[in-house]
C-alpha cells in the first residue's frame, strides 16, 4: 500500500518577505565591503577650511545714523528722502547712502553713495562695473553703457546710462537713468550713484552736475584728508551755474550813484573843460554879475536825465 507524502503548504506573502530580507542582507554586506575598501585604498581626507564669519564679509546697517554728508534737493522735497550708513566690521569700511524717491515709484529717483574702504590696498573697478554691481536688485531694461564724463567740483566724473523698470510709470514704461562714479587716491574713497528720470526722457547732464554741486560735508570726524578734499571741492563750486560766466546772468540797470564828499568840487577848484564822474557831467555855471546880490561860483553836477546834483 503506497503512502502519499502530504505537500507543504505554499504561502506567497511569506516567500516574498523572506526574499526581501535576503536581498537587504546582501546589500548591507556589499555596503560594508565598499566602505572598508574605500578606507583602505582612499586618499587621506584634508581638513575642511574654517568657515568665514558672516560679519567679516557682510555689511551692518547702523540704526539712527548721524549724517556726515548733506545733499539739498528742494525740487524733490515732496518725495521720500533717506540717509543710511553701512559698516563692515571686518575692516571698518563705511558707506554713506543718500537717496531721494524710490526705484519703483513714478517720480525721480536719486542715490549718492560715499564709500570709504577700510584697507588702503582696496581698489575700485571701472564705472560701468561699479554701477552694474549696485543695481542688481533692480529690473534692468537697458544694460549699463559708458556715457563720457562731466566736469564737476570733484573733478572729472565718469558717466554711464541705463534704464530700469518702474511700476508707476505711464503705461508701465521704463525710466532712463544716468549713473556716475569717481574714485580718489588720497584719501581712498569713491563717490558713485545715479539720477533716474520719471520716464524715458534722457537725463540732462547739467541737472546731474547741479546735484553733485550740492553735495557737502557736515562732519569728517578725525579724517583730515576727507575734510581737505571737500574743502578743495567747495572752492570749485559753481552753485548750479551761478558762477559760470556763460550761464550766469549779468543784468545792467541804472542806479543812483552817491558822490562822496571827498571828491566834491569846491569854489577854488578850476577843472579844465567837463569832468565825467560815474556817468555824471560837471558843468561850470557862469558867475552871476547882479550888483544887488553877487553870488559866488557854484558847482553843479548834471546826471544823464538832466537833473542837477549839488
């Protein structure tokens, strides 16, 4: 009599679980071998360089700053004005930023920055690169391009022109800007910034030069070279063209000229002919020969209008 061997029950979920466990075990073993081989054959790892402190490369905004410079812009008094001081703790560098208006507003936008580096070895780049580095946060619609120079009270100032987008311009058009940059060797510093119009009209260079002419210093602290630089610049100030012999008005008008007592002619004086004094004519009045009341000689000064001045 033949006996039948009962078949082992087959469970699919159990087989799958066992297979997964075996695969994970094989992968773990391979990972262990790989780590051991890498530690044996790999090159020695170099220590990572120390991370630079954030304060060494960043700028700190000074709260409640005491202005060291002043820029009077009465034509932009209706808009917002700001003064900010940024310091770099690593080397003591300082930026004084004076602004009028806002980049995205509809009116003009002016920004002037006086940058004094902490190290004398720091060098500046060309004007287009300096301005381009400062307008990264703006929506630039026309790239920065050189635009020649102007003769300011600080000397020759390099110019660039560009355009940025503004939210409140007419029909969302772009606004034209005229940037400037000037570096100095002693003291080591830089004056840079821009003047943006409210629309696509080009900026008049005389307008920008007038704004730079109004930039003055309030306090130099202990920096005698900075004080000397601005003092020398003040000697070249034109007050927005008022001292320019071409632009300044020279009106001519008739005004009464007083005659000093020291130069009045007396009875004993004997002038030859007529004496001209500041537009007046000296006339010799003939002697009165009336026997009743003889009168002495009287000197009379006659003006251009015919009025006699004694």
